[in-house]
């Protein structure tokens, strides 16, 4: 998968993760893109460790599930960090 394909995957995975998670996460499209790309990387890494597979082709269901799962995890962590900062800052 090329660089722009990976960015598109990260943007879409981040947007889908925001739709799946309840509540309101801060950040616009740039934050969604960054968190989605980080989440896709994390999902691919975890998928490699646990399932022996990582991010493959752009249109692979495994790639999308790993990227969205990783993005959800990153968004949860981001929400905890920013929520803590707003309440205790």
C-alpha cells in the first residue's frame, strides 16, 4: 500500500472510529487523520503480534478491521488524556 493509500486508510479509519465511539471527541479532520494513521499503525502492529497478520492491501477486510480497531484504541486513549487535562488543568 502506498503512502497516500495509507493516509486515506488512516483518515477513513479515524472517522469510522469517531462514529463508533459514543460521546464527543475533540479535534477536527487533522486530528482525526493523525489519530487514524497512528491507530492504523498500532492496529497493524497488534495484528502482527496476535494474529500473525498486519496491514495488507487497501481493500482487504483484515486491513480495515485492524486499522479501525487500532483507531478506536487510540481515540479512547486520546479521550482519556484530553479529558483529564481539561478537568485537572
